[in-house]
C-alpha cells in the first residue's frame, strides 16, 4: 500500500483539537505518517496536543511541528507541504473537524481504483459546535451539486471559473497527490484558500475523484475561518511584494478591500499555475478560459488600485501568454480587437513571404520559416480563420508546431461580434 501522510492543521482550537487529533491517531491504515502542525496558537491547543501525543502508543509515525510565529493559512499550508509531508498522498484535516477511523483506508482504496487522480474527495456531514450532526448549507451543496463536470478536464476548469469560488469540495474532506503540489511549487501569492489552490492544480494535472461515503465531520462554528465576514490580512501578507502593488503612499491598505484582495490572491496564483501547466505541456491553451481568468484578474485589480489613489493599469505581477496570430485579414483584425490582456501577440503569421517584416495592426508579420525558428518561444498560435484544421496541418507540417499550441478561436471573435 502507498505511503500516506495525514496533515492536521491547528490554530487556537483548544475546544476541538483533542477530538480531531484522536480521530487521526485512530486511523486503521498501516503505512501512515501523521503531521500535527500548530500555527503558534495562543490558547491551550499545544498543551492538549502534547498531552494526547504523550499517551499515544500506536504504530503511526507522528511528527509535531510548532511554528515559532504565526504564518497564516496560506504560508502554513505551504510550509507543511514543502517540508513535512512525504509519501504519495496527503489527507487533509483541520483542528476542529473529525475523521472516521476508516477514512484514510477508504480514500486510498478509491484513489487507487480511480487511477491515482490528483485529488480525491469523500463525503462529509456538518457538525455544530457541540458535535451534533446538522443539516447545513455545505451538506446541501454536496447533495445537489453537479459532479459530472469533472469528466472533462478543460470543461471543469471553465465551469469553475464561470462559477468562481463555488468550489465543489471543502478542504476538510479531501486528499491530494503530493506531486500535485510539488510539481507546481510553492505558491507565489500564498492564498489563504488552500482548497481552491489545490482544486485548480488538480484540474490542471490528473483530475479529481469524488465518492459520497461520509468519512469527515465538518464543524461549522462562529470562530471558524469560513464564518468570518471580514478576514483581516495577515501581517506577513501586509509585507508581501504582491500586496505592494496596491498599497497607498503611506504603505496602508483599507479594510474595505481585504476580501477582494483575498480572492485576487487566488485568481493570480491560479493564473501562475495555469501558465506553468501550459508551458510544461500539461494542458493546451483554451481561449475561453484565458479570457475568463484575465477578466477576473482585471476586475479585481481595478478595484484594488483604488486604494493607491493613483490609477495604475499595469498587471506586471502576472505574465500573459506569448502568442502569434495566424492571418493578416479581417478575421485577424477582429481578433486583435477582441483579445484581452491574457495574450501578448508578438507576431502575425502569413504564408506569403513577401509580407514578412511588414506591420499589421501594430504587429510585425512573419512567414512560416520564421515561425519555425521561434516556435519554442511562444505559447500558442491563434488561428483567425474558419479553415482551422487546414491551417493546423500546415503549421504542424511546415513550421513544426506542436498540435497543442495551435488554438481554434470562436467564430464570434473572428467575425468581430463577440460582444
């Protein structure tokens, strides 16, 4: 059986941590490492953890980490994933939730049967503050949401961004393949919503699998992070280079923008991960998804720069895709007018070598031999023509383009009526 890590994250949860930790120690899976990581709690959480671990005589390997200072959710998650987990799979647990004894065993069984997807989620039930099962909103969502979207990776990515932040699976009831984190690396924006971070990475990698067996008790209470309507930014976030894009002249950031910034952290990180996935060949460029992600980026950026009191349209913290547009006619002209900030069109390509070096709508024209020379430096070729497969065949045979880099544009964009 594969090596598995259970990661139990806790912070100021003295009321619930004993039950949460004991449920992890009671797992019946054999080859198990349990990481208990406390984010510098100021209450009695650490004392309770030490007491419970001091009485434990089971076979699981147990590691207890105490952060010397509070890192916040995003950095705490990254630290544990970067330094403490091992094995193939990490099962997520929170210090106020409860796992049933067979949770890890069943998760591994389902994961193997499903072909080792990047994320596997189990069913959950909601608990109130006292531990009683209640009919809450999360349980309602799990019962009625559409799981069929996950049958197609690109469709599920597009659907996720169409209904952004309505995530299918809560972090309390998921397990991640460890390489789904490590292949993308430490997040650059450290978003506090690690479930969104990993759900999106899983969709970019080898997909997700859900089975409805209830193995997690998700506790909903007033002091829980998801119950807070306003979530003040962590001090480490306040000093981050990413936030500096939006600080005023005095280095301040008004509270009214906090929640917008939290979601902007997520979207920006997801764009970084998508760009990496495209450039590593994990996914092909999807025009609709790129437009949607950059619309979301731009919308939040435009809200946040109001804090600066000086308008700044630059999004220099997220690089666009490098693109070549194929065509120099009306379709290409219409396409250039419809493209959002997610594409940086560096050249226009035409089969007529006599046009090479000329300018089309402010973009230099190149021919197929020239395209063949730079093919490794661009992310995609946008075909601004209805003859997509004819052109794709031409580009693959005469310019050596990878098929995944040749992108079909919607007819509405080519015709200029996308609006």
